[in-house]
């Protein structure tokens, strides 16, 4: 349930609604807006006496939220959520934000070298895995905290923000210490304990759609994070399982406008995991921008043939530069822009 206050409602009237919701045995979540304040009622699995709330001073309207996810829904917050980072990048503000980097942090020379090239090409967020959940226990699992330290150094040198994955509560604490955005990967989309920890981290969270998850399941997972008080959530469409073997996954571009109609949270696309094939990444990146994605997450490696993970889907740096030019043209054609370059600001 969402209680919409009149635009001239006083602080005492807002507090009166909050107090009444608490008296009824529910949790109240005030949501300040540009025009008026709304108050969300959380924990109502059953019938709530709406007439009692409607009669309170300052109340304009009571809306029953129809979706199973509450705080994630556009009914709850019609204004889009904007996640703003320390380097000025704003995700969900209408600009196309580009996150790029290697699948894994492999060495100091590798991550620092590629970070400078990506920054100069227009990316504002550096991705790179320090903890890698791999299908095989014998595959490279990442450099751990040493990898996080290298990412932090890359941030210092380039001004790029850092996004990297946490795979369990222990690694999440380390990631929160070093990174600007905590990534929850597809394999952990329904790891509800990890989602709750991410919700209490105080850091923006990038949540990837599970490999076989419906959009409703995807949004319900995001609800776990918001339920812990963290509204800084970025959704990521990264492809779902398909019967076809021509690509690694099926990048579901339909999910972008569908999610935007259902939720106020920003959504980006990952054409690297969505296809798994280097030659398909740029075409699907173009398509994602045209579909209205708030950003892209793309894997780029200085030497993909020698990459320790996901080399087959990683772009060469020169290809990344071509992609940036092409998506800039598409963004302009539909009245959008690419997030301002950090290189130009230096």
C-alpha cells in the first residue's frame, strides 16, 4: 500500500500517518518526492484498513500496490531512481553509462593498462572480477583482495568508478571496502542471504538477472535489497538460457522496456555475457542502446587470446573504441547522449 500525501501536507501530518501505520502493526517508509511525499506501507500480506488511513489529515490518496514486489515497483515510486557515483557518473538519469573492463583482474600491468585505454575511449566505470564464481572448481577463481587493491589503484589513476562481484558475505565485506558498486552475479540472483547483506552494505548494488529467471523473479530479488533500506540498485539484463547453441545465452532486449514499465530502477545490458561471442557484442550493444538501456557492461581485454576467463567474448581495445562511436551515433538519433567522458574532464 502507498499513501500519497497532499502537496501542502505538514511534517506533523506526515508523522501522523507514519504513527498510524506503526499502530496497525506495519512498517512505514516515507518517500519524499519533488511535488509531494508518499509513505509506503510494508509487511501487509493481508487486508489493511485503508479507510482509517484515508481519513487522516494531509492524506490525498491511498494506492494498493498490485505487484508482488512493492518498493521496486513503479507504482511505489513513479519517479526514476538515479544512482550517482563519486566520480559524477549518474545511472538512470537519461545518459547511457558505459562500464567496461576484463572479466578478471589478472595483473597490475593488465588492469592499469586497460583502465587508461577505456577511460580515454569514454568509459566511466571499470569492471573487473577479483572473486570469480566459475562452473569448474579448477578454473581461475580470481586474485581476491589483491585484485581489489589493483582496482582501487586503477580508480586513483583514472578517476573511473569500480564495479566488481561479491560471491558470498565474506567477499561482500571486502568488495564494499574497495568498490563503488557491488555486483551480484547471475548465479547468486536468488541467494537471498547475500542480497540482504548487499542491502545493508550502504553501497550501490548491480544485480544481474539469473540465467533462467523470469522478470518477476528478477524484480523480487531486487526487492530483497530495497527491503534492507538500500534504494541504490541497478538491474542488469545479461542473457537467459536458450535451446540454441549459436550463442552463449539469449540476450533478452525485451526485458529493458518491460522492466522500465514495471520498475523505477535503472536497467543496463551486458551484451558480452548475453552472446558469449566477440563478433556479436557490438551489434547487441547497439541494439540495447536503441531499446533504451540506461547503460552497458562490456568485457574488454588487452589480449583476449591470453585471457584467464571469458576471452572469447572480450572485445579488443580498438573494437571498444569503434563500439563507443557507434552507440554514440545511435544515442544521438534517439535523443540521448553517452555519459560525459572522464578523459575530457581531466
